[in-house]
C-alpha cells in the first residue's frame, strides 16, 4: 500500500519482481546495438499500451469502489474472446482515449461495440470520439453486424469547447442513419448526462441497471434552474425511465445487464435483410397446450365468467418453445405485453392485450408501446402473433386531452405497414375500434383464428341497449303497471300498504333484472360470439385451446418458407 494524502490505494506492481524491459529483438538474429528502428518500436509499443495504462490503479480502484467495472472488464465479460480494438487514436492529451471501439464475438456472432472509459476524463466526449463512433456505426452497417454500446459518460469534454458538441453531433447523425439497418443494444452504466443520454436512446433497446442515472441534466442543474430538490434516482433512475418507455429492461446490476445483452442478441438478426437466427428445438410443435385449457376453464366457469381477468402471459408461454420468451418494457403499460419468443425454432414477436391489468384496455402508453415494437419487428423481418382480449380503447377526458387518438393512430399505422407474416388470435373480447385496428384481415393479417371463448362485436355487453332497445323500452315501460298490480296483490295477501309497496318493488326489480339478463344472454348467443365472424370470413377457423400451438406453428412455418427477408422499399426508422 502507498499513501497519498492519507488515502490508501492499491498497487498492481509486484515489489519483489525484477524490472523487465522489452528489447524488440528478432529471434535468431545477431545481437546489435539498438538504433532509431528500436526507438520507433518502443514508441509504438507505448502507444499500444497507453489506453490500458492511462487510467492508473487509483482511478480503477475508484471505479470498483462505486461497484462499477472498467470498460475493459465489461468488454472481457461480454466477449467470447479478446476484442479487436479499432481506431486507436490516442493523442498526447489522451484525445479519444475516453472511448473504446472494437469488434468482438458474442455467442459466435460478430458484434461492433463501443464503451466509454470513465477512468479517463470521466468518459467524456470530444470531436475525436465523435468521429470514432461515426466510423464504428458505419462499419456495423456496412458489414451487417449488430451494435452494442456500453455507456458511462459525463457528457461533452468541456475543455474541448464546441468540439465536444460536434463530436456528439457526428455520433447522433451516424447512429440515426443506421437505425433500421442493423439492430443496436445500449447499456447505461454510472451517471450519464446530456448527449450521454440522447445517444444511447437512439438505439433499438436500452438496458439500465439499478443505481444508475441518465438524463438531460443532473439534479444540480434542476436545483439551480427550477429550485427543486430531486435525487438522481427520482430524476433519471430506472423507475422513472422504465415507466416512460425510455428504458426497455431494468436489471439489478452491470453483470445482469451484460447477460441481458447476450440473451437479447439471440433473438435478433444481424441486419435488415435476414431472418433472426433459427434455433432447432426439442419441443414439438404438436405439443398440446393444456395449460391454456385449464386457465380458460377456471376463468369462464368462475362466478364472474367472461369478466374474469386472464393473464395473457400464460398463453404466450404455452405457445413458445419450452415456454421461454423475453418480455420488453415489462414495467410499463402492463395492460399490453410485447415479447420475443420462439415457436418451432423461429423467432416470433408477440403483441398481446393483458386483461389481468385494466381489462386489457388500450391506453396511450400501451398504444405507443405496441407501435414501437411492431415497427422494430417490421424492419428486422420478425413475424408477429397478436393475441386480442380487450374491451376497447380506454375512454376519458385524461386520455383524450393527452392524445389517445394520436397514439392509436401510431399503433394502427404500424400494423397496416407491417409486411412480415402476422397472425391474429381472438382469445376473448374483441370490440369496436380495438378490433378494427388490431391486425385483422382488412388491416393485412395473414391468418386470423378464434378460440371458442371469443366475443367479437361492434360493442360489448353495452350493445344490448342498442340492439334490443325496443324490448328494453317495453320492459321498463311496464314497470309502473306491474308495480301497481303487485302492490294490490300484496295488500290482498294481508300486508300493510307500506309493506306491500316494498315487497312489490323488490319483486318487480327482480323481474326487470331477469328480463334484462335474458336479453344479455340472447345478445351473446346471437351477436357476441365467433359464429357471425366465421360466416363472414372475418376469421378463418375456430381453434381448440389445446391445439393452438400446433395450428399457429404450422401456418407460421408455411408463411416463413415463402417470405423473403429484405429491407423496406422506403425509409422507415425504428421510432415513430
């Protein structure tokens, strides 16, 4: 241990080891006095070692004391083998050294990667770094490989002046141009501000561990400008960003974040002209999905019947190979679920209404969550299965004032534009505008099926008031006469006038409820069932719950055999 102002720090040097000097001699050659050539090699070796040695032990120790890895440790953990470091332009003032760019192998796949080195100038950006990033992004697009970003930056390097901002502008522009060409995964480590927040959010997916921050400004700026006291976690922690949709995955720590990168890459193609990697499975597509049967039986045979909430994730699990799937934005808008899984070895996207939360109604957050995921799948040739169980779009003043119409349009546009194989499964409720905008045959579905539990109609149970308005008017109009007649009958039976009236009112109310219930049952028999949809060709077939995986997998395999992955004919980015 050494002492520096009473603060101990570690040393990686062995005090008992003899100093070793690199000689740059060629094996087998006669020894000679070193000259200018050896001096040049020595200087080159120093440049090679500079990025690894620039931090110094104390800066590395500081990083570890904050429970953070260094950029080199992160790359080593993620990569199958040592990285091929690119653009090693470390100048006399460590220009560019605060950012590492490299090529690595992850799960046997080539991946372009960058990472900020927080031990050098707090991972800040200057013009040199911006150019390095732009070249890396262009290389990823040219060679058709995914991009991974390990973000840990304090923002622009202030002493660099406007050059720091130019560096970010170079990176912003280059990353935007490859959006929709190759997928990108961004990890947020440490404390990131300003451009350090904008840049990673241009990526396809963003992973944020707990105890990290990113935002346009830090708490200090908020305090000085607005006078508000706010903690980093309250301002830009994972709890904030996961609810807004800025963060796609929240994980416990850096190790979990890097593991999530590996997991996510398994579902992604390298670029927009190929399918996601096929993974042969030992789970036969003919496997019966009995758990769907059990779930629906318990729900529909319960006292609340058709109104019983259903956890749609159970259906997704049953459809996927070995029940494995990866949910995106799991903390946001739980009334809809977006996920990636495999069926028959093929990567499939799932968009599903989740009636276990808010009856599966589509609100603003759910619509935008769906739209973004659908756009991604469209760009990267991932087929989608839609699972519909919703009573409609969420009504109300708050939703209208915040733009539910605009959000619904974004989702509808994404669905109409979808060119990959896409199926619709009607699970239970499919009413009104929600049905009309949710990947049916008119909006472009390749295959539409319904479970026997489906209720599809212009309106839900409230439609009784419109379809049977004459019958209801007759029933309600008869109330005064029946009330009077029943009151007389009760008085004749020996009750006082007051008692007779109370008893008569109870009997008449029960009669009205019974008559209205019978009309509701009639509405369900005649209109709120899949029969009419089947006869009109709105659905292709009724599927038993236990056969759902086999039916969908066989049709999907057919569609993918006759689908040619390719970039979109016109420019479309990943974000609306």
